[in-house]
C-alpha cells in the first residue's frame, strides 16, 4: 500500500521503516531540514537498535524515501500517518501545535487532490480525548467533498526495543467510525497480526484514552515500587526480594516492577501529566495520577539527597561521576532523564560532575549547555570515576555491570557507588572495596579512608 508518514522522529521513522520492510511503499515527510538531509543520505538521526540496518535495507530496495513536500506525499498516499510530537507545555497540558500544523497541511493537500479513493488519516501521535473527532470535523468543514477517514492508532513501542516492538506488537488498537478505514488498517498491518483478537477496533475516544491509561498504569507500577523503597530502607527490607515476591503472583505479573531513581523519557512524564489534565477537563481531580507524578519527582530528589548525605564529605568541591545520562539503556534519548535532576542538584551545591553515557552524551551536552563549566564529559566510565568522590548510576547500561571494579576503586578518591538502578551486585561491590548504596536494598557500608587529593 502507499503510505505517507508525517514526522520522522522516534515513532514515525520506526513505523515507516517497519512498514517498508513489510512491503509497503513508504514516503517519510520531515520538516527539520537537518534530520531530512541525514535521512536522505541513508543515515539514522537517532540511535535505536536495528533501525539503521533496516533503514539501509529498505532505502536500497526503494521501499522508503524522504521528502519535505507534504502535499505531494499526501497526494500519492492511501494511508497518511501523523507522527508529530505532542510535547508538554509548561503547565503540563499537551502542546497540540505540531498536530494542528500537520492536520492543516493534510487538509490543503486533500483540497487539491479531489480523490475518489479513500485516504485514511491515522493519528499515531499521543493525543487527548476528542482530538481525532475534532480533526475529522475540521476536515469535513474545510474540504466537504473529500473522501477520507480519520483513525486513531496509538503507538505502544518502547525506545530501546522500538523496532522489535513495532514488528511484534502485543496488540494493534484502531479507533474510529469508518468500517472501510478499519478494513484498510487491517490490510496494512496484516503481516503483524498473529491473533485476530489482537487487532482491536473501538471508538476514537476509547483508543485515545487507552494510550494514556497504558502509560499511566505502567508509571504507577514504577512509582509504587519506588515508594516502597522508602519503607525498605527504613525497615531493612530488600525491594528486589519484594519484586520477586509480588511479581510471581499471576494477578500482578513481573513487568515494570523495577525500583530506581525515578522514571523519565519522552512518554511517561508527559502522558501522566496529560492524564491529570484530561481528568481536570472532565471536571474530575485525579488524586491517583497526581500521586504517580509526585512520587516520581520525590524519588529523583531523594536519590540526589542520598548522594549528598552519604558522601562523607561536603558536596561543595566534590567530584561525582555520573554513569548514565539517557533515560534508560539502549537509547540516546535524555528527555526527562533522572540524571538531569541529579546533575543539577549536585552542581547547584558546588560539585563538579563527570558525565558518561554510551549514547546520550551529545544530546545531554546540548541540553545542559548552561552548566558547561561544571561538567566534564568522559569518554568512558573508568575515566569518569578516576579521582572522583563517588559514582552515581542513573542509567542501567549493561556495560556498567562488567567493568573492572577493583581497578576503578583504586583510582577513586573514595570508592562509593550510589546505584540508582540497582544494576550492580552487592557482593561484587563488597569484594571490590566499595561503599555501595542501592535503592531500597541494604547498603554495603564500611569505614572509608579518604585518599589525599593531588
Ligand atoms: P519526535 O519529536 O522524536 O518526532 C516528531 C517529528 O515530527 C520531528 O522530527 C519533527 O521535526 C517532525 N514534525 C513536526 N511537525 C511536522 C510537520 N508538519 N511535517 C513534517 N514533520 C514534522 O517525537 P516522537 O518521540 O516520535 O513522538 C511522536 C508522537 O508519538 C508523540 O505524540 C509521542 O507522545 C508519541 N509516542 C512516542 C513514543 C516514544 O517512545 N518516543 C512512544 C509512543 C508514542
């Protein structure tokens, strides 16, 4: 089928490349000229495992191409995906300007097209309830004779495993009112549908709310576990044991029960905040959704405070190695990452930060440019730790677990690790002479002799 993707960010690019790999003829529209030039060269503007190879392969066989010409791309399509960003505004409500802009461009194209065949416009961006209906009515008003349908198709992929998630979806949710458009979407996704009941059709509002509900539920599980770390640390319980103890209950299940120094990313924080505003707009104050966010913000702060209180010396003048900047492993996305809160907290109290990440360095360097003088960017974690007063782990990159810890301890001013992701083994830390502070787990504490600073 002829498919146009408007917005080639994380979601649009992964969707476009995966659809092309399934044999569809895909045109990606991107208005950011730098990103567009990168894509037209066959390079990936983002890091996502497997994406670059699939992009190369699909570009080579002509399955996907990139342009900034929306009108032309829409005119050639049966299915038009809107994959533009819906970032949060300062007050937590959703910034709809990109979606409105893209909707207007589709509208102009439809006005010129005068098509006889059905053009299905697919809203993949995460949008508040009522958006798809509004878009449908806007088009009906602006281009009364046009033959089109609007469907909501929320995306559930996870950064870091986006290609795998896109090619192996748990379910495909389609919201709308047009049986013809439902059939078109069923045909589009046919190679991915392994069980008929995993292709779900519903009304627009249900599909829109499904996306917010899913992310709020997942964030709630994390926040609940994070809240439990406070009790664990007080009573001497171990959150990892509790995770196993409750995760094996078939009513609960094991997913999203890992405690840490707070969730981040481009989705959970903004979608949970949006859920709160969606509730407010309905005249309902959601105490639950509000609590998820408060606990998350507190957890990031609690981690930073733990570093300050257990450091054994004033933060002022200390050097702290931050291992991990991306909001999670296997991505270069640093949006709302816990590391941002921790770095700012430490720098504002007079520390020097040595930052390391396997993929997110460039993005963080651009994001924290006003802190440039207080941050040293380290090419590897071992260098970051040398001479430091502590290491704080903010991202669970698996590479951090297999480092030469004995050597690292010997080069540090004082061998302390604050493990915000519980990714290291307590016994390994003890054996290698570290004072070790995980989240919600008994620490490894001992007398440390401060080395004299050179
Ligand atoms: P993104 O910011 O990475 O990408 C959006 C892209 O759209 C940008 O490259 C931007 O330049 C482009 N764009 C904006 N307006 C355009 C226009 N008129 N024409 C052409 N290009 C345009 O955003 P993202 O992370 O891919 O998210 C997109 C949507 O998907 C959001 O609503 C988000 O909430 C949702 N979502 C994201 C994820 C995720 O993991 N990133 C997962 C599920 C859902």
